[in-house]
């Protein structure tokens, strides 16, 4: 469940920043299918990937994770 929430939040930030999945994939050195699986919650997020995504969007990783965890409750 938390993977889905994180994925939804990442997708929202990606769209708000005018990026498609391929753009985000290039910035974090992943493939577009990996981004698709992460955003859908069908793949596990690693700390490294989450931090890279937060850096791309210029958001604090701890705040982002807190936001995602509070949505789970």
C-alpha cells in the first residue's frame, strides 16, 4: 500500500513539473517501464530512488515520506 501512495505522489509531482515518465526516468537513470511500475505501486521503492526523485523535484525527502505515510493512515 505504501508503494502505491508514494507512486501516486511521485506521479503528481512529475505531472506538476511538466514531465512525462520518460523524462523522469532519464533524470534518475532508470527506464520508463521502471517508472511506470514504481508509480503504479507494483515495484518496491528504494531509499536511493526516492532520494533521487526528491532531488529532481527539489523537495525534502523526509517531508515527502511523512506526507506519504500520513496518507496511508
